[in-house]
C-alpha cells in the first residue's frame, strides 16, 4: 500500500493558478465524485493556501499519475506547465507534510487555527463519499492528533493571527477614524465572522455585513453590532465606504469592474480600499485599474504574515518535535500494516506444517488419550508461536520490502509445493 500527495499551494503557485484548483465546501462532494474516477481512495484538502490530494493505492506510480491527471484537468493546463506548479510526495515526506499542514506550520499565517478544522472536514467529506480506506483514515487521524497536540502543548497558536485578522489590521492601519469608518464585509462564513469579531474588538463603528442569504448576514450582524445588507444593496452601500473586505466562498467573482466603477462614480477621488481574502478571488483583478481603488489579495498580505512567522521561531521548533514523534508513530504503523500480508502467509504456512505433522504423529500413536492429544496440540502450537515471534517482530518493526522478501525466501512462502 502506498500513499501519494499531489498538490499546489502558496509556495508553489501564484494566486491566479491556485484559485483555479480551489474547491469550496459546496463544490467538494461533486469534486470528490470526479476524483473517484481517477483515485478511488483519496481525500481532497482545499483551503485558501492549498489544494492537495492525498491518495492510497497498491501502486504508487498509478495513484500519483491519476491524481496529477485530475489536477491537470481541474487547472486546465498542459502537462509541461503543470510541472512548474505542483509538488508530489510519498512515504515519510508525505506524513511530515500533512502533519505540518495540520499544525499550521505550512500556512501563510503560521499557527492559524482554521486549518486543523479544515483537515478534519476534508476527512469527513471523503468519508461521506465512501473514499476513505483504513490507511487514509489512520494517516489523517495521526495528522489531526499532531495538530491538536501542537495547539495544546506549544504556544504556536497563542494569539495567532488569521488571514481575516491580518486583513482587518491592514484596513484599520489605513483608516484614521476607526469608530466612524465604514467597513463592508462581504461573506458571512468563518472568515467573515473572524473579520467582524476583530474589527469590532478594535473599535470599528460602521460595520456592514453582506451575505447571499439574508438570515446569515442578520445572524452575524446581531452578534457583532453590524448592519446586515443584501447583495442587491451592495453597490449603493459602497458609494461611501472606506474599506471592503471580501470573503465569500463563491467560485466566481462577486465584485465586477462595472459594479465597482458604478460605486466609485461621484466619490470625487475618495480612496476605496478593497481587501480580497477569498480563494478563488471575489474581486475581478481589473478593478485595481479604477482610479482611487486600492485592491489587495491574499498574496499581497504575505509579507505581514512573514513577520508573524519570524516571531514564532521557538514555537516552530517545539511543534517540529511533536511532528517528529507523530511521524515516527505513523511510520511504525505503516510498516506494520504493509507487513500484514507476509505475516499472514507466514502464519498460514507454519500452521499448515504444524497441523500436518501433528496429524501424522497422532495417527502413529493410537493409544493416546484425548487429553494427551490436546496437550501435544497445545505444545506444537506454542513451539510454532515462539519460533515465529522474532520474524514477526522483525517484519512489524520496519523490515520493509527487502526484509519481507528475505522472510518469504527463508520460510518458502512463495513455494506452492506441499509442506
Ligand atoms: N476560513 C478561513 O479562516 C479563511 C481564511 C482566509 C480566507 N478564506 C477564504 O474566504 C472565503 C470564505 O471562507 P469561509 O471559511 O468563511 O467559507 P464559508 O463559511 O463557506 O463562507 C460562506 C459565505 O460565502 C458565501 N457564499 C458561498 N457561495 C457563494 C456564492 N456562490 N456567491 C456568493 N456568496 C457565496 C455564503 O453566502 P450564504 O449566505 O448564501 O451562505 C457565506 O456568506 C473562501 O474563499 C476562503 O478560501 C477563509
């Protein structure tokens, strides 16, 4: 059994490429159904920093090739350009990578809380689609455990930032009068909620929240003292806005050039700052050409996140130690899992020999009582168990493919002839 990872993330590709592979919660079930045709046992992890496919199968090259084809089709790029953006991993490197992701070390904002929940959700969604086998579940559970330990045993997520908080901080740094500034937040999911919470705690007065579903906007507005607004009113609301933060989980832009152009008409050059933290982006990139409009996307906030990373170097080392322990446990389990077929044939072979020899012997000793037969039966079983103990321990403790071959040869496991 092999594990493979095929992915694209904020280290490997620019936003305009990453957003083509991004899959939101709504679209995930359909994406999994498509992926199933390529790799029946696989999990998609799509967050604002990455889209990754974790797959398990009997042939590494087949599984990896299938996932690469899936991503190539999703990104609609040629084989050549795909190689520039994607990365692959297997074995220990894959374990380490997934644990780093779950711990928040691979995120643009180091130690972010949200990613651990997203790893859990990825596992749940693939389970619902019937695509998770035992090895994949074990792998993800190990990574989730490492993520939980990192948060409980280290300070990696203590006062950790999020993309939402970075966006709000950037917005508030631009505004002179926070209490009177008008800040519109488009999107009432987790990212929107975080943005509202932080903006409110920093004293922002004129908060407006926009969502496709009115009820959702109203819910957050009540909680954080904002004004709920529908998409239909958005352009009118933007006419006197200072900042717009967009974080709707929409697969298409929700703010187009024409709409923003209409909104800024008559503002007499008053600047409008738009922070688009959605993946894929919510705002058409051409909007930045409009006079007075300052548009930032998630990658533009990277340098702020980088400063945050440098502050957490000591915690990073502590989390790396946890990852090392969890990876060692995963490796041990995986080696023992892979040794199962050889262990099974070894035990079957030994039992074949034992039962045959036992049968022959008791035939020659017809005077044996039932009790004596049972004693001999138990004795032979315990001798076999003792002889097999060491080879089984050897196989379980990471003998690998070579070790399995040695055991197979020594015990004649491929030999079809009668024992
Ligand atoms: N979660 C984070 O910490 C985080 C961090 C950085 C960036 N982001 C990015 O922010 C965005 C939202 O993430 P989230 O975690 O908050 O997701 P989420 O909880 O699923 O967001 C739901 C919000 O998106 C709206 N929405 C969904 N589909 C839409 C569509 N087709 N058109 C217009 N609005 C739509 C929903 O409207 P309804 O009212 O109709 O439900 C709701 O307001 C994503 O692009 C994500 O990559 C998230």
